[in-house]
């Protein structure tokens, strides 16, 4: 029986580079300006790729993974801004559901609903999300599970994050790709999970906290959690 291929995807090199050390027998295929690294990750056929930043880049990459490379499941990982109460820098957020906070085709469709889908929220694979949550917890991280929201803007002011909390009080974190990945995986009927490490509080200090955290911490955290999840 063929083992399904999984993909681990991040927006930026700093979020993913440590995992390349664990990818055995790697070879590269370049498509649409992206380097797809194919090999074996902890005994499983796998693929690593940088999506680029933003929803369009993430959607393009995900569609290629699912169609051209016939990936069965996608893990999008990296950093995010914390929104929820008690969601602190260094915590891990697992997205049980994903929503595009900047999707608004009203009054034709309800706010946040993706036109022609009948839904605003896309649910991640429950079993895979649970596996990641347990691995992150076992690695010593505080883990939160719930709603992650995505939009094509780096939220970096206290007023913006307060506005998001007022509109979507259950949102735990904000980033720029996860909901796009979720929508494409829904279209293809493929499993996905989104795991984010909180780099900042999406406030007036985000522009300082974000680059420092990404450069010093993010990729190593991802590597430890993925290794534990795949064990």
C-alpha cells in the first residue's frame, strides 16, 4: 500500500529551514517559481515548500501541491500574531477552523462568507490537529486551539488587533495564509492542518517582535513539534 505524501509549507524561509535537515533523500522540482523539496520525513514520503507571503501565494502553492504533486495532506506552519486573551508570545495555536477576516462580499453574501461555498469557516482535519496539539504540549509549549483568521495585511497596531477582537472575539491568532490553504484543501477534499507559533501580539510592538522571533525561534520550534508528531 502506498503511503500518502504529506506537505509541510511555510510562508518564509526562516519558518521552515530547520526541517530541511530532517528531509532524507531530497530532490528539488521547481514549478511556478517555487522549489518543491521531495523526500522522506521521519520515514514518511513528504514535501517541503515555501509558499510566499499572502493568501494568493498560499493558494497557488496549495493548488500545485494537491494537483501536480498529488499531496494527500497539507500542514501550514509558521508564526502568527496573538489575538486571544492569554495567547502569549511563544505559545502554539492550532487552527481548528480558519476564516478570512478581510473577505467581505456583502450585501450580496454575508460578511466573511466565501462566495459560492456557503461558508465562512473551514474546518481543519481533527485527527491531525489533535496529533499536533499533543506533540506541541509534550514539547513543553502552551497550546491553544480554535479560530485562526487570515488576511492580506500584517496586523501591527493595537487599534487593528482590537478591531479584530471586537468583530471576531473567538479568534486566537491572525496571520496571512492559513484560510487560503483551508479553502483550497476544501475544494480538493484533502486534509489540512494549520499550526502557528505566536511571534507577537499583533500590536504596536509587532514590527519589532516579529523579525526577532522568526529569526531566532520559529523554525526550531516547528522542527521539534513536527518531529514529535511524526514519531
